[in-house]
C-alpha cells in the first residue's frame, strides 16, 4: 500500500443548489410559486435554478435561505462548488 490509505477517505459529494431547493420544497410540501411569493423571486427564475438552467445569485441565496430558515452561505456555497 502507498503512502495514503484511500479506504479511509470519505468522498465529497456535491449537489446542485437547485436539487437542494427542490428537496426542501418537497419536504415542506411547497411549490416554486409559493416560494416565489415568499421571496419575491420570479417563479420562472426559481424553476430555472431548480432545473440547473441558471445559477443562483447572492441576493437569491439570501432570500431563499431566509425562506427556508438557513444561511445565505449554505446556498451560495452549493452554487460555488
């Protein structure tokens, strides 16, 4: 065996921010339209983020984070990775 024991490494799994938003909407039994009404972000933008057609902005991260009760950094970090 080499210098490093790769069997002890935990893989870093990333998900797209849109997948995270969709999962939260499902758990909360909420639609993109309802999230749009809460955040002021147009529903087509939320749907585009969910489908991976556009990136999330810092402002959108803050608004969605507030709606879900999580930090802006969580959403923005998902976007950056």
